[in-house]
C-alpha cells in the first residue's frame, strides 16, 4: 500500500545545540544591526548639533535657516498659546479622513471595475486622463464648489489619492491566478463568492501597499489644501510663517509634519503585520 | 456496470479575431461507475477543455455530456475537480481550506463537518488541521486538495494534470497516495495527463486523443498483472513497457 503517513520535515530547532560557526554568524548579524542603529543616531545628533553650532556662530543666518533651539522654543510658545495641538489635530484629522475615505472609495470603485469588464473598458480613457491630470489644478474649483473649509481640503486629498488607489488595487485584482477563480467555479461558486473568498483576501497585500502609497499622498493633499484655503493646521502655519518671514514657524511645522506622517505610515505597517500574517 | 459519464459527439470551437479554432471534434467515450480512465494526448489537443466541458464549466459548441443519465448544463455537485496546482488558500487553515467547497455549496452541516474531520484523520492530516498551507510539503498539500474535493462527495473526480506541478519523486509518491485514496473512497475518476507512464500506471482504460482538432484516436484497456495494483507496482508489471510502446506510437510525436 502507499504511504499515507504525513511526510513533513521536523521543525527547525532554534535552541542552543548549534555549532560554534553558527554562534559566530549570529553574533556578526547582531553586531551589524547595532552598528547600523549607532550610525543612524550619530548622523541625527551630528546634524542637529552642526545646525545649532553653525547658527550660533553665525556661519548660517538663523533668521533664514532657523535652528533647533529656536524650533523647541517655538513649539513651547505654540503650546503655551494653546494652539499647538489644535493645529496638529486639524491637519491630522483631515489627513486621516482623506486617507480612509480615499482607500475605501478606491477599493469600492476597483471592485466595481473588476465586477464589470464592460464598465472598465468604458471608463478606461477617463481614468487615464484623471490619472495624468495634476489634481492640484482642481484646487480652486473645489474651493468654489465646496467652500473654503476642511471639506474642500478633504476633497483635495481624495482627488490626489483616489485614482492611484483604484488603479493599484484593480491591478492587484486582475493579477490573481485564474486557476484560483476556476477552483471556486468548480464548486459552483458565484461572482460574489469569487470576490469574497479569493479576490479580496488574496489582494490584501496589494491593498496594504495602496495604503502605504496613500499615506504619503494624503499628506500632500492636506498640505496643498491648507495652502489654498485654511485658517488653521500645519499647512496654514507653513504658509503664514513664509509670508511673515517667520522661518522658525515654518521649520517647526515641517518637522512636526514629518513626525506625524511617519507615525501614520508606521500605523499602516503595524496593520500589515496584523493582517498579512499568512498571506504569502 | 452502468455508464456514469457518457460523452456524445462533443465538439468545441473557439472564436478569435484571427478566425476560428477547432479544439475538439466529435469526441465519444464513456466512463463506467468505479472506473479510472486516463485521457492522454499531445499538448494543445484540448484535454483540459474536454474536462471543463464535462464538469459544466464550459459549454461545448456541439454534442452532449450525460452524467448519471442527466444532461450536463452547468456545474453540479456530482463533479469534483482537481486542478494542476493545489491552490490552497494561504490565508485559510487546512481545515478551512478543506471545507471551502462545502461553504460555497451551502452544505456546511454538523455531518459534513464531521466528514471533513474524518477524512483529515484517515489521511494523516488531522494534527495539521489548524496549520496553514505553507507549513505543509507539496505532497501533503495535494492530499489536502483531494480531500477538499472529496468532502463534497462527488460522483466523479475530474483530475486535470494534478501531478504536473510536482517534482518527479514527489510525483510518483503522490500518484500512489491519490490513487489509494480514490480507490478507498470508491470514486470514479477521469485523469487528464500528458505523461504516458502515469496514465498507464493509474488507469483501467486510456483514451488517446489526436493532435488538434482533438478527437479520440484509440482507447486502450489497461490490464496489468500484479498482485497488489498500485501505480508504482504497475510500472514494474511486464505489460507496462508494451503498453507504453503502443501508446507512444499512437501519440505519433515528431520533433
């Protein structure tokens, strides 16, 4: 009779019973990791220190370049005036709403285009035009239509991220192995079965990838939107600071923006680790 | 014995911008209950197309297929289909993969769940039921794929080159494995392959298709003398070499 016993290799043992060479190998890996972290920290510290020293020694003009100590002072001043978290909050909220709605709407549209090849063919030239168009050009239109406020900024964000999301996710949908779809059909599955059992779960990595791209695009949309219309937010502070030549304010806002955008990106990376455990 | 599958004058034409391709022409054969039939033919002769037509996934442009006396008009629970690759879903556990067909056919009941677990137990996969497919070897994955097909209790299994994605050693072993399971579960099977040796080693009859347009060239009855017939032992039977030569000539391959 044939062998019906499970044939699986024993799992790799991870514990101590390793050769000297392996220990050396592990140590070298660890060393490299530590070195990389060390150099990263050194670059950061040296850059900040150089900036501060050069500004203090008047090698560069701190009025133009600002300097770390002035940035910290600006943050403290904004905090004391009670507006720091208001500006950060408004910008983050707009970015988050734009990001989430762009992703959801983009996924929904991608599902629609996947569902009907006919619709997809009809809409293709329009998608190409909207994808090529610099969406920022639509800014004034949105302000007139929607009014100068957070809603116009969110729509700006949507306009920038939506088409990219649709195309990215649709490509993911279309790249799914036709045989996997056939498998569902052999069980008499419907199109809805194909969507929910194969297409969506198999596209999870693609959707996460779209999220990562969207994080960046959402911030672009929000800042552009705030440049155009806002009365509050980090983008507003940057424009205002530029106009009245308060470069401290501009630099402070840019740095806060960098931190906020990175945190949001890390949020998506965390989500990815949570969701895409067994996907490939 | 009664005919479980009857294929009558099946023809298939594909339309394309460059014209019309006749993939299959006037195919006739039948499969008896409990029989294991292989279909061999040169690549591109429409073997897989034929399976898709029998399963109801594809509508032929001529002829009819009868399954248990009823005309095939679409996919049905009577047919179990096994594809080239196992296509286990990485985001589902082994058990969740096995019950995929039950879920789609809305057949998830305590009894069918019980059957799924029983099959996993019988074929040595029970302890892996909560593992994910990437933790299993190629042979085990193919076995899971077969169980996924068997658990919906089909009358006939259509095997569309289910071994071709495996390396040679695994393939010989999985041949034996799948054959044993099919025989143990008393299933009728129709195997499509381009591997002559594989077709002889597993089948009771071999249907040879011609080059495109594919049509039945010859049907060989496979009788091998070995006490305990398994695909691997069949390869050692004295008749094996003989049958191989005969089918090889019939295939008429030119480089």
